[in-house]
C-alpha cells in the first residue's frame, strides 16, 4: 500500500472527511438547506470510506444531513426537479434505507428517480441538463442522473432505467467525442442555439477537466449495478476504456496532474487542477480493479495520486487543505475556463479527493 507522508490513501480520505465534519454540522453543509450535488459528491466519498472502515460517525453524519432535508414522510425540501444536479444526492438514500429500513428513504427515492423517466430531452433523446438550458447535454449530467437511476432499477426491479441511462451515455459519446484526441467536449447543444455551440456539430469549444472526469466515474458507478448481460454493456465498457486511454497523453509529466483545459498544457496561462485529477485517478484505479483496464495503467493513477498528495497543506489544527479546485462553472470559451476562480475545501473538490483516496486504498502497489 502506498504510504506517502506516512498515511494510507484511506487515512487521507478520512482526514478530509474529519476536517469538513469539524467545520460544518451536517445540516449546514453548503449550499445549506438545499438537496444538491455539492453535498452529494462529498457524502458519497464519505460513504466509500465508511464501506471500508465501518466507522459509525461517517454513517451518522450522512444520515443527519439527509434527515435535515428529507422529513419523516419522505418529502425533500428545497430541490429543483428540473435540474439533474439536484437528483444526484439521492444516491445516498439507498444505503440509509438498506441499513435502517426507514420508509422515508424509499419514498424519497420514489419521488426523485421517476422524474428521470419523463425528463425533458432534445430531439435525439438526450436529457436537458437543466430546464433553463433547453436541448443541452452536459457531461456532468451522466454522473448526476445515471448511477442513481441504474441503482434504482436494480433495487426496485425496474430495468427500463438500464436502457434509458445506457442510451444517455452513448449519446454523449456520439455527440461530444473529438475524433482526433478522443476527449469529450464539455457540452452539446442539439439545437445549436447556445452561444458556445459549434454551428455544425453543436459541440462546445473546450475539454474542461472536471466535466470529462464525471463521465468515467459515472460509468464505473453505473457498472456496479448494470446487469453484466445488458446488451449495451460492451459498448459502454469500450466508451470507458477509450476515455481513459485518451487522458494519458495529457497527464503532466512532472507533477502527475491534469490541466484545467486538458489539451492545452503547453499554455503557461493554463493551470493544473486538483479535482479533475482526483476523478481521473479514481476512474483509472477502479477500471483496473474491475478488470476493464490492464494493470499497467495503475502507474498513471499512482502518479496522479501522489501529485495531489504532494500539493496538500495542513492547517494549524492538522486539518487538510485541498486547493487548486476550480469552482463550479457553466460552458464557455477557453478564457472562461482559465479565468474561473479556485477554491479551498469546497465540497465537490473534497468529494472528488475522498473518492480518489477510497479507491486508491484498494489499488495494488506497483
């Protein structure tokens, strides 16, 4: 097991959990009071740690957050049913229901997930990412709506979700993939009306790191619940492997990190971004562990992992400082991504980091 700085990967993940638990009571996780993917991805990372260490505080904290927004009738307060970002935290409800038997969690799932069956789509059948952005598919949408829908289909015996989400993934692959690099553009507007949309293809202009990262993470989470004999599984596995292999040439040789805009590492204005690196490391390591990628690829995961660990800092209380994380962003041109501010210990950055640590704890040393 890799023990850079005398901590295992799981211990680094636990430190991130503990640091944010000390800063925020569960109900106050930002954006406080809203059911949103910022909390969802952080708490999913915490769930992955809990699955390995069994520490009750990690289960209780997640339960406390959900219970602060989901009442005893299973009603969820303060979420937007027209954007996929507010569906994603529902992934936390499965383990809560499994371990407690509390019907509120099942009721909440049956409120959230059936929305996906009737989600607005563009003319090719692709989910709108948000109702305020009609006809636009964004890469991150596959993570926001895919794993929860497939897990719901498996848990409650509704296989139509398997087909629905497989189609969404393959549409993304078809309409956002660059034929030269194999990388995925941040978004695709089927109507070609968005300011950023190419007038011929409808694709956006750039390969934004974190958006690309959500796709293989989503696919791997989907594969945990998608039947092995599903007819689209081979195509989805090929999609995953193609994405992973397309990333390797763009990993920074010196640091092991990836850039904010993936293919422009030779531009001194571009910068190394932490959260996308964490997502790529997670995806490479899990793809190897699950047998989708050859073990030779683990060297790139360890290089990225060690690069992230080497840029960490600790505060005066010994808490972790995860910096170099791009704040959330819409779709734009190259300068738009370069000029996005960075954050410290924001939840999607911390969540990506914890996911990486939990998965790297299961990776073999090379």
